[in-house]
């Protein structure tokens, strides 16, 4: 896949937050009134995005190939996301494995000079570093803003649940667990 081209990052993050806010809206009154810290922790963990960190100083080459393996930290889906501030950089096609990306420098049977190989490696790594760095401001902003929005959604749902329970209790009817 060509990285940083599959989807709009901010749109994807906004949809991710909206989906979790909808889950909060679907909580039963009893669930909404359960331990607030546990609710916040549960839903914030669902929305937080682990930014990409390319560990380019740990790159390796696969023996007998022109494949370069570079470890990374962060959420895999970010490799496909296009940041709002986007440049027309040329990125190597990558394969995403668990905690690693792999890209090829060319055909190992071809006639490639040492200088060309080194230049291609530096260009590929630098373009990936640039792409990762362009994602960071948006993921950081999202990770700062989104938890507050989740806490607000939980607070609003808890308030509605409390009003609902109060209204139901005001009827003075006995309550059954099941039909």
C-alpha cells in the first residue's frame, strides 16, 4: 500500500469519536449511573489514538532480498491516513506487519550501484519520517480534545439517566426485574 493516501485523518478521527459518543448514548440508565471513572476510562481508551513513531534507527534488511524492515509504535490504521496539511511526497509502497513496516528498494538481481541503493534508502526513510511527522499535530490535538468530549457525553448521559430514574420513581409503582 502507498502510505498516507487512503483516507482523511481528521474525518476518520471525528467519525471514531462520534461512534463512541453514540455508544455512550445507548447506555441504559443503570449503566450510565455506574462508576463514572470506570465509564470514562473505558470510553477514553476506545478513542485515544497511539501516534506513529518510526524507529528508523532500528531498521534492518532481510537477507537475500532488498526488503527493509522498520519497527514502529502506534496505531496501524494511521499508515493509510492523509493529514490535513499534506505534501505530494513520494512514499515507498509498504506492507504493515505487527509493529513493523516493510518496503523494498528494488530487485536484488538488478544492477544497482551502492550509491543509488544508499540514496534510495535515505529518501524512502526520510519521506516516511516526514509523513509520520505530518500526522502528529492532528493526532495530538485529537488526543487532547477527545477525552474532554467523552467526559462531557458521559456527564450529559448521567444527568439524563438521573432525571429518568427520578421520573420513574415518582410514579410510586413497584419495580420488577423482568417480565
